[in-house]
C-alpha cells in the first residue's frame, strides 16, 4: 500500500505563463542557463522563496506566484 503526503508548494513564473498553466493544467520544464539546478520545474515550500526567485530572475517583468496542492509519494 502506498502512502501519500499532501503538501502545498509554490511555483514562481511570469504572469502569462501562470495563466497558461492554470488554463491547460500542464507544466513544462524550464530550460537554459538561468536555473541553479539545471532544466526542470521548480517548487518551493514557502511562497516567499518562489516570489524571491521570480524577482531575481525576471526583475521588472510581470510575475506571478501560485499555489499548488500536490500528493508526493
């Protein structure tokens, strides 16, 4: 039997990307040299850090932080 832990995670992205993710219910990995752990989809346990990341990465652009409830197994 598998057990699951419910966690609320936060993902920082441009506002336009957040709208596309919410509408399509799909996320795609980021690619490029801006990411400190390589290509992928990044989540944070605290909304503060998700917002901090987008400010640092997309300074002066329209950004959005959104909440994701996810089952982790």
